[in-house]
């Protein structure tokens, strides 16, 4: 089974459409990095993150119906997609008519295995000392270079921690960990940023209930599943 390390840049965070796709097939070494013209405007907020403007994609083909669209459709039939915060990238692909059947979320796996103050791709890049050179952040190609390094780092931890023999067993375990929600220790945003959940539930249980209701109302690709799971456990 092929491993496809993949990242997307998009028009926005909500109802996102693809403007940059980068992936690497770890079996063949093939790297794809392409810009596409989206069917909707790029938000200024998104531009401020990835710096891709309307002018840069104005003369590009649309992803739907392109060679890369058809190629990805065929490839993902028997491949494992590796992405960081995979729910977002998989929803972007789904918005474009492409669905990944099997995937590994390095964000979820990292939360299971590594104690860290933050788990963003770029934070882990530096905190773990991943040697990737001077690649650009928030560029799909730059991000897959960091992502491949993180994936290999996590593979090594999984192999040792669970005493696994070969790559197939390691990949299967990473897929399993991806499906398991993680209990978070502290809230990382809002008025209780940095405060442990066990303290918040005593001080302000109504706030946790409000936050739980707010997150569960979001569609699956937008909500933080680990946050929902953690709050739900404390509210019990």
C-alpha cells in the first residue's frame, strides 16, 4: 500500500476549496506541487497565511477534471494518506470530489505519543529538531517536507513503544491511534487558556457545557474531536 504525504492550501477555513496541492508518494518518491484556480474568491485571511493571491492562480486550471484530480482519485483507492490535522485536508479533498479511505493524522498520533506545549506542524518541527532545512511554512510543498520528517519520527516512536516488527504493523498502529481521541490536559484558547480542564470544571462548569455545545454543533471536519471528547469526559 502506498503512503501519500499530503497538504493543501485553500480559499478559506470554511467551505474551503483547493488552490494548492502538494503530495509525495513515499513508495516512488514522486512529488507533485500544483496551483489551481478555485471556483470562489480567496479570502484575505487565507492570503495572509499562505500568500497565494488571485493573480497567482488566475491563469491556472481548475482542479476538478484535471489530470491531477483523476490521478489522485485512482491513487487513493489503495493508499494511506498522511496529513497533519487530517480532518481539514480530507474535507478539502472531499469538497473537490476526492475521498481518502484510509489515513493517518500526525496531529492525533503526536498527541498520543509526545508531551508538548503545542502540536502545530511548525511547532513540532522546531521542538523535535526535525532537520528539514529552510523550507517555507504554510506552503503546501514546504509543509509536506516537514510532514514527512514528522511522520518518520513518529513511526520510530510507534515501532519502539509497541515493540512492532515491520512497517506494515507500524502503519496499522498509526491508523489505529488516529481513530482514538486524546484526553487533553489544558484548554489552549479563550478565557481559560492554559488552565487545566480539571480546574475549569470546578470553577466554571457552565462554560465547559457552553463550549461543548458549541463544538458539537460544528460539522465533523470543523470541530476539534479531542476537545469534544475531553470536555465530554469531564462533564460526566
